[in-house]
C-alpha cells in the first residue's frame, strides 16, 4: 500500500498540469462550498463537460478533490450565517450558528477546519487500506432493512435536539417527516399531497427547505429584533480552539470517523446521513444533552468529522463496485465514462495508476483543508463585519439563487420563503428547526428503505427483526425513545409537584 | 495508451467469462448513416444563439448521459451550442411540464424517454410525444433482460430460475423500477402471467442501490437493460438469463429470448430521444431534424452508443420511425393498463 501511495504521490506532484488541477480542485471546492447559494455540485456540473479534455486520472482526481474540500466548505456558511452549503452541513449549523451568535465563531470554524481535515484524512487512509473487502462486506450485509433501522435509530437519537421540550422536538421531527411525504412515493410512484401541481410531484427539495428553515427564518428573526431595537450583531472572534480544548473531544472525533465512514460506504446514502448520525451519536453519548443546539462545540466537531469521513468511504463502493454513494460520486461515474472507462472492479485491474493518483489526491486534499482552511478562515470571518442591512438582502438573494439553481423551478424559491416564514413562527414557539430538517432529509431515505425492506421480508416483522443489524438498531432506537419519554414524563411530574 | 490497452484486455477476458460477444462490445461495425445530407443552410439564420435542451432526469443517469452525448455531437456538427437544463422529478413529468411551458420557437428542445408515452397512455391529458411534440430522432432503443449473479448456485438459467421461484411460494425477489404503470412493472406482469410464477418486485429508483442489491444477495434477480449493467457484465459479476426481445441479439447469442421460453407477449422497449414542440416553425423543425438525425451519425455519438450497448439492436428512428414506435407503445400500454384494471383517462 505504501509503495502504491508513494507512486500515486509521485504521479500527482510530478506533473505541473496535474498539480494545477489539484490546486484548482482544492480551492474551487472550498469556495463553491463556502459561497452561500452554490455548492460543490454546482462546480462539478460546470466542470463535467471540460473533464473530457483531461487525462482520465486528472479528471477523476479533480472531482474527488472537489468532493473532499467542498464537503468542508459548506461548514463555513453554516456556522457564520446559518446557511449550510449542502444538506451534509445542516447539522453543523445546529450548534455552529448559535456559537457565532455567542461570539465564538472562530472556535466553531477552527474546529470545523481541523475536524474536517482529520475526518477526511482518516477516511482516505481507511479507503486506501481496505477498499475492496469493505465494499464487499457492506454490500452483502447492509440492505434496505438495515438502512431503515439506521435511520430510525438516528431519528430517535437526534430528535431531542433544539426543541424547548421533548414533545416539541418530536412534533418538529414529525412535521419534517410529513413534508418528506410530499410528491411521488418512492416505491410505487403514486402522487401524494401535490394538489394537482406537477412540480410538487417531484417533492420538496432539500436545499430550498434547508435554506428557508435556517437562513430565511434567521433573517426574519434578526430583522424583528432590529425593528424592536434588540439586535446584537455577532461578535467577531478569530480565536481558534486550543489543542487542549479539542483534545477533550477526541472520543467524539473517533466515534464520528467510524459513524461517518460506515454511512459513507452505503450506496446511495453518503455524507448527509453520516453528518446526522455523527451528530446524533454525539447527543446520545453526551452527559449534557440539553446544551446541543445551543452552541455546543461537540456538535460542530461531530457533524464535520462525520461528513468528511464519509467522503473517502463513498469512493469505496464507487471504485470497488461501480456503485456511487451520492450525487457527486454519481457525477464521477460520468467522468469515468467520458474516458471510456467504467468505475468498478475492473478499474483496479486495468488502471491501478489512476486509482492511486486519486487516493493520494484525496489524502492531500484533506491535509490541505487544514492549511488553506486556517489561512482563509481569518479572512472569511471578516464577513461578520458586514452590517445586517447589507448582509440580509445579500443572503436572501444568494439563498434564492441557490434554491432556484438546483432544478430551475420557481416553486423551489417559493418553498424557501414559505419554509422561512414557518420556521420563523415555529422558532418563536420553541419548536426545533433541526428536528424539521432532520425529518425532511431522513424521512425520504427512511421511507424508501422501509418500503423496500418490508417488500424484501414479505411484510413479516419477525423476518425483519431476525436480521441482526436491524434488531440491534431498532431495539437501541426504541430504548432511546422510551428513555426520552420517561425522562420527559418524570420532569413534568416534578414540575407539577413543585407547583 | 497503456490504460486503453489494459481496458481492452480486461473487457476481452470479461467477455469470455460472461459469454458476451466481444465483437459487439467493440460496437459500431458497419454503421451506415441514414442521413446523406452533410450540411444544411440555417433557415432565416436560425439558430443564431444556443439551444436549450430540457432533460427531465439528473445529469448522471442514462438520460443525462445521452443528452450530453447528443448535445456534443450536434455542436460538433453545426457549431451551435446546446445548454442542458436538468429538471428531474415525477418520473419525467416535471421536465415535460416545464418544456410545454417554454416558448415553441425551436430554440427549446426536449430529451425524453418512453415514460412520456406510458404517461400519456395512462392519462391522455398529458402531452402525447407523437402528436404534441415532433420527434427529432430516437437515438437509443434497447431491450430488457433478467440478470442473476454469475456466482449464483441455486439456479443458473431461466428454466431453473423459474422452477426455483415457484418453490419459494412468492418469497423470491427481483429488483427493478416497479412504479405504477412503468415499463418494468408491465413487463413483469407479462412474465409472471406467462410463467405462472409469483415473485416480489422491489422497486429501486436509483441504479446503484438496485445493482448493489443483486450483487450483495439482497434480491434474487434483477430486471434491467444491458447498457446500464454493462460494467457488471464486463466484470463477470452479473449474467443474463433471459432476453425480453423477439430475437437473440448477437451480443447475447447464448441467452434465450422470452418467446423461446414460451412467452408470447410483444416486448416493451426502452427508448430515449429528442423532441421539439409541434407548434415550432416548420422550417426550424426541419433544420433541427437534420441536425439531430445527422448528429446521431457523428463518431462521438456512435462511440457513446457503442459503449452503452446501444448498437446491439437498431437504435435509430427518424421522425416517422419514432412516431410509429411511440404510437405502438401508447396503444400497447393502454391495453395493458386496462387489462390490469388501472384507471385509464
């Protein structure tokens, strides 16, 4: 492995054009991830036709690098402006943005930089060490029933985040799950809640909903505060977390690497579930669950470590089996095909040089996050100096473009503003915005896998639970739910007694 | 060059393993362009700017790829750029609605698949791709097959598969895209009716989880088109056991057809093509027909089709041929839907 890695490194840095492409990918991914309204997918779609003119290794490497740095880039806007660059950065905003409001943006961004680099690098190393056996294990042992069980577990764990009470947290998740049912059902293709509108048949897209619930509702809240003279501009803080501060979270980092890597291996799942699961696990194992959603650094660390840990893992099913893990890896299939190649087992046999250039590039891209991230972050943090009356319209404009650009539908812009208004009202009443977003994103994944899983086991729950991974995750989720309800009831009883 | 050589060697080896003819994998042999006119004067200067191609599916799937390949070929041929506008969702209905709302000036073209025909067959208020649109060219026509893992030990051909499925009492599974009224679901109804077997269809809307389900043993078989699983055939992971087509294509000479296995239904084909609004000016439509039909002949497009197994059977239909294919599909779908008790509007 080391010999191959060194050969890949030599090929990567032995050619000036390849170096330029690598640097372009690193910076381009970070920028497109960080600029509100566009994402690494936008950059990937723009670059796709041009990749045909590159050498195969350069083309695939470019997209792999964009994937690594773009996944990190979205954390910056999530933390500073409550605008996740992509769905996988949404959990980063849960605690990152409250930290900005508390004048701790530097610590949040610094932790995101470091943990993205650690998660991504660890993932790249694991990918290099065991791509083929890991892919084969995942494909044999994890099917739709297991993925649903994983989603159920994730929902059970993370639903308590952000709401004033557990009941409001759950109501928020249920609202998200309801929104996720809009559009064609993922298995039978039956239209639901589209009220005859064709565009709604495609469902509510993640990005407009996220931008609405996070960014637009925040603008409304800040505007209201400003109107009533209660607005406090976020304090600019460029103090990064110290090594000792971060060392306290070493277990959270390791746990998120494992969770993120596991989620990343699953075909069609990728970094989004990884980030939510990483965040959820942080909440579950924490002794101070109440502090999540209110500016807990561990929330940022867990989410950013997990989503970057999924990047290397998502390459495993793609390269070993030809199965893309998410949207960007699906675009990478097209890059392979532009060069008359197909990702899959034969790539290892036919083009080992290409594989090791890509592996080496992903490793160095993750290391670059650390260096470039730390240099650029202090500049980006200066954005917080922009006065609200300039910043708010700018964010609204960029968010509108970001909502429209995905599918080119005006409906998506309307959804964004509607989500913003609903989010504004619900936040005032103590409901959880993270819970709603969690419900929307995991609802779609969960429903599809539930339906497929039930078909596979012929609607027999005993057969379903006879799958060991399903049983463990469902029982763990049920215990988490039961414990939460018990605690909430106990707390109600205590307050009633005190009254 | 070294990489290209090693790929060729790999494909050759894989072809020997899977029984797939390598001659057809190389593809494109003896291709003759059916459009002799090499150039055409732009009518009234049309087009004097880039065309917009609405694609009702994502950029990475089969439609996204064929749209990219055809756009490239037409641009190479005419020098006119084509911007692709992906509007995925609702099994192609979102893109179709957006297209019908766009100006019918010839600058907007549409990529669509046979879903447009089946959607109209089920609900006649939806656009009829043979009447409301003018097909410029159908550039991909393919058949479906049933695949199993090459390492499968419980059955190894269609007959043993059917016998095994029958023994499972409805518990065997097959992965496909079994949305209501889809080509896959209708074809599976034909097959199960003809063989008397009961099999649970598991619908996966994305390719990767669908292929992963077969590879990992989560399902027992897969319903798919050969171009979409070419890499798994090349690698020797999957093997076809039934071809749903009237004759054995040379590339799959060892695989029996459904008619040989005693099933008499007319196979439903998957087809992808390009359209323009029927209200677009006639002279512009004529130029677009030439550009897209001749674009099909471009080397780059032919190479693309070969790489997708799309030269295994004749993939080309001009406007008249496309209308025949579309009208036949609509009629067939409508009859099947009625027989399935579905509410045909």
